C-alpha cells in the first residue's frame, strides 16, 4: 500500500490576536467565506510584503466543529503537498476566537478577475498548469473537488496556482468512487453525473475534477462565467471561430459521459503533442 503524502497539520497556539503576534497589519477584508473573513495584511516593518489570512471563526458554537474540520483539512493539504502550482501554507495558528491560515498574497488575484481579459495562449497555459497540479494530486490519491475560477490564483509571472482545499479528500487506496452525498462542489461546475445523482450514487471524483477544469477553461475561452443550465459541451461543438486544438481540449474535459471523459494524465499526454507548453507538462 502506498504511503499517504498527507501529514498531521502543524498548528501554532497563540494566546493573543493572530495579527498582533505575527506583526501583521490588516488592510481589509477581500472576501467572506462560510467559515469567516479572508483578510489581506502586510508586515508592519515591510509593508510591501503582503499575505492572505484566512480566518475560521470559533465564536458560533454550532459552526465550530465544521470550521475546525475544514481548517484542519486545508492546513493538512497545504502543508503536505509539494507542487509549484499548488498554494502553500506559510503557517497556521489557533488564537482567541478563531483559527487562521497565513498564505502568500497573489497580486493578480484569481482567474475570476481575468475572464474576458486574458488571451487564448495564456488561458491554455493556465489550464495546463492547473492540470499538472491535479495530475500530482490524483497520482497521490487526492481529489480537489472545487476547481473553479475563484480557486485558481495568478502570480506575478502569470502562473496559475490552485488553492482552497476545503472540500478536498484523500481516496482510500484502490477506491475509484465516492457516494454523491460525500462530494462537495460549486454550482455551475458540477459534472452532469453529479447533477442527476441520488445521494447514494457512486461517482468517480477524479472525473469531476476533470470536468470542473473544463468549465474553467470554457469560461476563459468564451469570456463568460459558468452558468448552471449551460451545456458546455454543446456550446463548444457549435462555436465556429475556435482553434481546433482548443476545441479538442475542451471537448475531452467536458465530455458528458464520465466513462468517456478523459483522465487528467491522459489529457496532458494528448495536449503535449500539440501544445507549446510541453516543458511545463514534462517538468511538473
């Protein structure tokens, strides 16, 4: 049996506020998630050094167990995985009133802010990079389960970095499916088999990651956000002014039958034949 790459999360304990203890100055809330605020902060003595601090509230007793579970999962994944296109945890801590994860701040934010403002070549690069990250996860029996525009960060060199492991899971060795009730995700990114599944239906989560990546790519190519009722496969087939290699990439990821949908590893092998980003595929 292959050894798990996931290790127990290392969490510091602070008896004071996270920002005070870390010599960080909060600059504002950039988003509010189900667990708490996401804050951008800078070092007091080096304000040009910025970080993202994701807070998990401990003030609502009913939500504490769930928030702790998601926090521990995210920290475990970010501290354990080793890949250039996966977000890393600088450190994590428990402090009065909340848990906190400190991460690098990406000045170019997420792919969601680049829809309609990114050319086809860079779109392909970003998708190849996220696919490389997913190939690494899948090889280690890990599934992300929330690949979406908002979870793909863009660094200063226009590299795509996949983050947010709040719904990620480790698959038992040799197991290929999960019951639908145990799988999370985001509306607009769900594969067809999830949309029609009963709670006990067995679903291949690896193929869900493939489909979600296809939706991300589709949004960049079609210059519009995902929508719940859109047939992405049909829209891709009927679009006339589309490069054939891009169409082929999209159709392989967005195949509606999961049995025929490409795996991430096979997708990268196919893309490598025509892509100018072979070096990324070969080295990551």
